[in-house]
C-alpha cells in the first residue's frame, strides 16, 4: 500500500503532525477500503480530512448532522444524511452498508453532553468491526479550567466520565486510549466482533470525595503516631 503524503494534502493545515485529525487519519490509513461514520459536520474540518483520505484509499465517509451540511463538500466518497444521530433506524435505512458491512471508525463530534455520548456508544458500538475504533472529541476540560469556565469544564468532565464508565463496563471488549492536546480525544478500540453488543453500563464503586480531601491530613496524623 502506498504511503499517504500528508504534506501534499490540499487541507494540510488541518492535519499537522500529531494533531487529532492526523491521529485518526493514521488509524484509518491502515484499513482496507475503510468505512467511516461521522457524527457532527458543521463547517466540515473533519469531514474534509476524512474524505480527502478516503478518495485515495477507496474509503467511504458517512456523515450525519442534525443541520443541513450537504454543501460542505462534494465527493463520490462522501455521503451525507441530515438526522439526529440517535435515530439509528433512519440512518441504517438510509445507509444499509453500515448495517451490512459495519464500520472501521466512528467519530463522535456532535452534541457534547455526557448522556448523549453514552447513548451513542451504546447504540453504535455493535456496528464497529473488530479492530475498528470509536473516537470521541472534546473530553479534556483543561482549556476551560484555565479560563475558570465552570459550566464547560463540568460538561467536558462529565463526558470524560461517561466514556470511562462505558470502557470499564466493556473492559474485555475494548482498549481505551486518551490523547491530550486540543480539547482532548478519546479512542475506544474494539476487540470484539462486528455485531457484538456492548455490556450494560455498571457504575464502578468510588471512594467518598470527603475522604480524598481529608487524606493529606490523615496521612500527617498517622505519621505523628508512627
Ligand atoms: C462541533 S460541530 C462538528 C464539527 C466538525 N466535526 C468539524 O470537525 O468541523 C457539532 C455539530 O454537531 C451537530 N449536532 C448537534 N447535535 C446533533 C445530533 N443530535 N445529531 C446530529 N448532529 C448533531 C451540530 O449541528 C453541529 O454541526
């Protein structure tokens, strides 16, 4: 297989070395005739990168957005459907290839809210092929915490927790990698077969938050008595 030359990409400013779109592109580039399902198009930064790559490696990009983004690009490799991404039956009816063949990669960048992301993971995991992956954007609150923006910090942290809960409930079926930089990117690599359903999400036991606050003092006290 010929190596992809990212320097020659007309959208090369979007895929600088080590940025998140580049990380996903390099994952995709190793797949044969890859199929991508993308949630959230807007002005199409991710769509343009995935489609540029798909044109070279015989891939197909299926993009969903609740708004009409059909004019973002034009390519034989790109297929757009205006829909809520939770409406799985409508999407599978429109794109039967996803149901019949499965997908190599899902990119979640639509409604950034923990319950929505967790619902998407539960609904769509089944259609990811073995060794395929689900990438989720915007999982690190660092930039908002720097600005002391409480609400966005909470939203991002809750999304991060929702993904971790999904992973911990599916630890034998997935491998979780987290990338920092930009607004954080999560990757859930799927170990199980196409059509394998995810496990139900179980809340993992956690310690009491007040004990965590008291911990440094308790440690000091315990040293005094040693
Ligand atoms: C952050 S933007 C996507 C950015 C895009 N991936 C990029 O790289 O340029 C989020 C998009 O998700 C769409 N969206 C929000 N809620 C949605 C839903 N429930 N289903 C599908 N799309 C949704 C919005 O209309 C918006 O265009």
